[in-house]
């Protein structure tokens, strides 16, 4: 588990599979009883899997998306 405070540096790599973003980046989150269990920035493929699993997802602005 990772606790995040303030802004964090956004890497051009997916925090789940490690691949470079091939387009947009997505935030995947999960909370239980107000406790953050998961908060990751992922690629499109991992985002699709997160949605299939029923996790909360949202598209985020990626400064690297323009380079892909």
C-alpha cells in the first residue's frame, strides 16, 4: 500500500505492467472504509483490466501522451 501526499511525479511508464503509455494514462483507485488500498497511474490495457474487475477509474492528463 502506498500513501500519497500532494502532487507526485508522473512517469511515462505504467505503474502496473511497466510498459510505456501507448496513449492516454488512467488513474485506478480502490478504497475500503475510507482507507486507500490502491492508487495507480496505468496504461490503456491495464485500465481495461481494472474496469473489468470493477475498480474505480478515470482518465488523467499525461504530459507524455503527446509523445506516443
